[in-house]
């Protein structure tokens, strides 16, 4: 019996080790399967194609009579916001509820590296009536989230009022500067004009937005050379 006892103990130890090893392997498989079902920030960023930022003219898309978008470089691809949970900021993604119901979309247009802390993501989403609003949203690399946005382009029109906003990325150097010039034209009809003997009102304004630290600082400017800032939508 004394000779058998050591072999019995060894046998039991081997069986126990095999069970533990099998459990570790099974746990590893479950962990890997779980990770495959969880989208990462890298997966989200890969939805956006790389674009060349400097000199880019950003303008809103237009639509034909059937509501189909006319070909534009800013069409983008729809983002599955149920798959990528980066749209919690209602001040930026104010139509998220409509997107979740399938009534609208948020589109990934492009991305570019701004500096060692931020990536600029160009997105398109619904404005007043159509998906004409194009914005640059700031992706914080450390926090792995969207922190703020700047409107680059949009358009809207009815019988009383029409406006068109477009932007140009005027100067860009990685980790050094990012300057955006935006132009907006408004046309207000006679019915909405409150001046005496007014047929209509037209305004034409320019704004310079510069990226500082972690946000855009904007101010109204005067532009002498209008030839460099011709609008695509509103002539």
C-alpha cells in the first residue's frame, strides 16, 4: 500500500493540472470571442479614409428632385452608431435619435492627423431638412473620444430665406497650425425684410477659425480677394 500511495497522489495531481489547463484555454477562448464583439477606437477610426487637409475646399452636397444626393467628394459612408459608441455628445450629434430609428445617417467623410494629441474627423449629418451639415470633430487620442466640433459647410433654402456656408483649410502644418476660412452668404426675401423699400437682403461674411490647444477660436475677418473663395452652391 505504501508503494501504491505515491503513484496515486501523482495521478491525482496530473488530473488536477489537466483540468486547470483546460479551464484556462476555455477562458481564453471566451475572452477572445468577447473582444471580437467589442469595437475598439481603432476600428472606428478605420471607417474614415485618410485625406489631404491643406487647401481643401469643403462645401455642402446638393440633391436632385428625387432627393438623391448629387455626386460630391463629401458624401462619405454611413456610420453604424450602434456599433461604435462615440456619439453621446448631443450638442454635436443632435439627430442621434433619428439615426437610431433609421430616419437619418451620420457619414464618415475623412480624417487627418492634426498633431500628436488630436485627429480631425470630417463628418456629414442632417441639418434642417437634408444631410448637408459637414463638420470637423476633434478626436482626442488619449481620451479616445470626440470632444468638440466646428461647422465647415451647410446649406438651407425655402421661399423666404436661403444660405450657403463653405470652408477652406487655408493653412495646415502637422503639430504647428491649422487655419480655416469660412464664407457664408444669406439671401432673405422681401417678405422677411424689415427695412423700408427693401426688395431683399443679402449678406456675405467671412470667419477665420484657428486651432489652439484643444479647441477652435473664431473671429470675423475681411477678405479682399474674393476670387480665392468662390462658393460652389450659392453663386
